[in-house]
């Protein structure tokens, strides 16, 4: 696990889960296993931890412990696999969203703007959709929507048009070719612009926001009354969905209501505002800078 991914806001996450030694917990973003190992350290002999990760590389970090099980699937299948393994209802769920340091630092995965690599960006390496397919086959309108919705990029229309014109001459196959194609639009803070562009494509490739919505809805189903949900998000698109669902039981608009007009809100907020990493943690791990941690309790 060393060097794979440093767990972010570890102390805050564990406190948010309010771990019971004999409880059943789920880490839906296993990665390097840092959060999982810390949870196991607080569980007794009767405790149980299940973890999810769709990335084949993460499976190499599995933990040899009779109380632990690693499920090689996306967390959008949470309810299905907890039912399969007779693990519900559970006492707590932890999600550390986004990509891991390992994924960013592995050049051939194509996640990073710093390395020359084939356009890939798949978290599940066997997935059918990759970044090359998005960039080279999506229509101009589809690209515009991806850049606007997932990257919040200014001039998404002009950006999509430029990519379509460039790929008509030759396929855009690598990260550097993509950056070159959009360089005229990356004025000012170029690194930030490229980061937003790569984020948009990555979210589309992995259907991250759709998976997050499914996970949040299922978490309300599998948690015990009083069970805790702890989610760490790294950009506003994710955090907004988490915040809205915790506060309103809905991702947009007003809270849903039952037949009698009572709000259908499965969670109550434990901490009013999202917690942020300390200055010391940011200094030790700059990638934690944008982290926002929210804690909710099942009603």
C-alpha cells in the first residue's frame, strides 16, 4: 500500500463513522487500503469490513484478515453485493471519491496531464468506453455537453468544435495530442484548464456522477437506523450531489414528499458544514487540498 494512495482526512473519517467494535462497515473506495486498515484496527473479533474497488491494480492491496472481504466491483452495485454476501444492514459506509494517487501517477492509465500516454482514463480497465472513444467519436454536441457539464469549461462550444476539426485530419490518440489541439483555448491558468478538461472526460468515461447517485440512494437502503455515511469529495460536482442528497433526499430541487406531504429525507446531517483538511495535512499531502468531508446519519 505504501506509495499507492495516502488516505485523506483519516482521523476525521474514522470519527465520523463512530465505529463500534462489533459493527459491520463498508469502504466503497478501497484503493491502497489505508482507510480500510484503520477501520479494521478499531474492529473487534466480531466486527466485519467489506470493501469495493473496480480497479484491478487496487486488488493487489487486499488485506489478509478473516474479518475483511474485497469485492472487485463499482460501488454502484453496493446493495446487490451486500445482499449476496449477507452483510446488511450495515453500521457505516465510507466513500473517498475521485481518483487515487496511483492512478494519477501511472502514466499509461492516461489520467494525468503531466505524462504522454494513450487516451484511456478507465478506472475499470476492462471497460468498453475510454477517453479515446469519447474524444474521437462523440458528436460536437455531445462533447460540448461533457465539457460544459463535467468540466465547467468556458467556451465549451468552441472547444468541442476545435476537437472535431482536429480529429477530422487525424485521430487524437494521446494526452499530448489532446492538449495541443485545445492549447489555443487554455489561456491564463493553463494547468487548471487542462485539469478541468481531463476531469470532464474522465467523469464521462467512468460515468462517475451516475454511479455516485446510485450509490447514495443505495446507501440509504443498506444502512441501519443510526448508521453513519461518510463521504469525501474533491470537486463541486460530487460535493453538490452529496450535500443535496444528505439534506433533501434529492439531487436537485425540493425534497421529495410522501403521500401526507412529509419530506422523504433518509439522512440527517451530523456536521453542518463540510469538514476540510488541516493546514498540516495539506502541507504533507497537497492532493488533499480540495477534499470536503460530509457526515450523515440514517434516520
